[in-house]
C-alpha cells in the first residue's frame, strides 16, 4: 500500500505553484499572492490546505471572472489518489495536467507510467517546465481530455483533476477490465461528489460516491460562456404561490440530497443569494439549464415567515421539492450509500445497490 503522506513530502505543492496565485482567505474577493513581492506570504499560503487559483477565464483575465485552473487542496488530492490506488507498473491516464503537481505525485510511484492530457497549450508548456525541473518525465499530451488518449490505452487507472457532469465514454473504453476511474462528479445541482468506478469486461463501469468535491468542470462539458444560460432570460407563464419548505433546507442539505435532486430532475442548476445580517433574507433560484427558454423558480426566505413566496415558470420547484422530500423519506441516506452505473446509453444513480435506481 502506498504511503501517500511520504509521497506528498517528497513532492511538495510548492514545486508546482506559479509565482502568482489567488487564494480564498476570507470575506471578499480572491487574494492575490505574489512570490516576488512577498516570498514569505507566498510560502505560507501555498502551504495551506486550500485550493489555489492559477488561471481565470482560460488565461484571458487575472483575478476576476471564471476560475479555470487551480492547484487543488492537498487533502482532496490525497483522497482521490488513495481511491485511485495505482499499483507498480500501472499505466495511468490523467485528465487535466494543470500545474503538473498530480502528474508528479503519480510519476513518483515505482514503475507507474503516467500519461497526462491538458487542453490548454500554455498551461501544458508551463507544467512541462516544472516537471522537468523537478525531475519527472510523464508523457504530456495537449488535447481534449474528454477523448482520453487512445494511443496509450489500455490504462489501468484514469484520474481526472476536473469535474464531469457525465463520464466520457472514451475513458471507459480506454480502461482495461478491472481498471479504475476516479473523478469529481458534478451533475449540475449543488455540490459535486467524489466518484470511484470499476470497469467491467462488458464495457460497463460501476462504483460508489465517497464524499463532496467542488471542482471546475471539464472544458468540453462546461456550459457555453462558463455558466448556465442567463439568470433568468425566460418569460413564460409565471405563477406566484407559497411553499412551506424553507429554501435553506435545500441549499444547506448534504451532498447526497444534491445528487438525488440532480438525478431526479436532470438539468437543474441553482444559485443561492443571502443578504448580509441582520436581515437574514435569502433567495434560492433554480433553473432548467437544458431546455430552450427553460423552466425556472425562485423562493424567498424571510425570517419568521410561516410560508415563503414562490415564483415559477413551469413546475420546476415542485419537482425539486419532491426529489428532496424523497431523499428525506429514504431516511436522509449518506452519500456513501449511493452509486453510479455507466453504460454506453445511460448514467444511472442508485441507492445501496444497482438494483434500486434513484
């Protein structure tokens, strides 16, 4: 069994952090940390167990807009690598080279052969330089990670450093029977999850979820413009009513509830806006990001109210509420009781066993 603590000591994150990083260090915008301006502060921040943003808007902006590449927090990286559990001499396909850190961690293992695919040529070039300086030589490929890299298949392990809303078929096809795929899974609603799949001889992949994971989406699966369709550009027949369900119950529910809602209401996404104290007021917006002119709903929370104002076009809130209540009826099962089966035709979320689809 790999001693991952020792691996992380041998391959510190600082070797792969660029001179300027952005970190979430408290209320307000991302904090810019510049090694040249303040090396001590840079060392301190890079050593934190927090994600560090290294790119915005695919390199077109600095410190603002959509964050598009990061150095993940070390504890999350360790969780994924422990689930991946590569054996000596395994062939590992990594999706998302990023800064090069996880490619280096994997390359440091005895006999492990790493192929790492990065969609951004500039990021790939920078990672190649850092890897060479650190003494590692994985095979680096510039390309669309959703297609894997067929020339190096079959792989024993596939490790994604970016989230997917659906597992690309190429990853399953390029993994040998008995091989493992580990990735952040983010079907759209709420937070994403940690997913580990085993590939079967018939080309099916089946496995379980292991916790929450908030990662950037694979670029090929990212919504146009980096975000769902504009909030809210649809008209439609809007109804105004009330709901007794506190919208905060859904916003702050465990990730298992998010997974059930995403499975039972495909395409639904959400945003939650909370006013500063002392008002405590908040609004939960939900949107069908798939349908043209899609359904939407908003629920306003006001402290002390017995019911909450609901506006919706279509029945989206009713369906989300039903899915959340179903999770409650099942006894609020933890995320580890859920799994996923991936076939050429479908992704099926299940509870406890594949025989009980959600």
